[in-house]
C-alpha cells in the first residue's frame, strides 16, 4: 500500500480491513452509522499503533489517536473506507494530523521522498 502524509487530513485513512484490525487490537467498537469510525473509551489504556515505512517503525501513542468527539465520548483517529474501487484500484493510505502531530516530517521535493 502506498501512503500520503497530508496536513489537510485530520485522521489516518486506511483500507477498511486494516482499520478493523487496528480497532480490534486497541479495543475500539466500530460505529454502525456509515461513518467508518470507531468509538473507544476516553480513558482506555490502549497500546501504541505502529506503522512501518521502509523497515522503520513509527509508533502512534493512544494519547494521539483517542479523540474526544464533543459529546463526552471518544473516537479513534483511524478511519476506514479508503478501499480499492474501479476508479482507484490501489488508493494510498492517508496519514493526517493524528500521525503528523507525533512525527516530524521532512519533505524532500528534489529527492521525491518524505522522511
């Protein structure tokens, strides 16, 4: 799966199966409202979620991905639904603010890489 670092995206958008695996690992409950979001206890002692790029692991702590939703409950910072379609058979994962607030990003335009 390819990936994009996007400061204009709040959450981390992933293919649904990947997101569902993360939700299960952190103890979140999928919302059944079509939002592709999941609820989680605001005080959950959830583990770090680790993404690996070019053999380098990047951990995102629960303090970065457990987000208040404004009504006294919390959601995860991981959204599903970024799935293959006939228009885009291999959509990239989108790493938004939930990830970028934790990891400093260097954009090397001439080298065509992010690190």
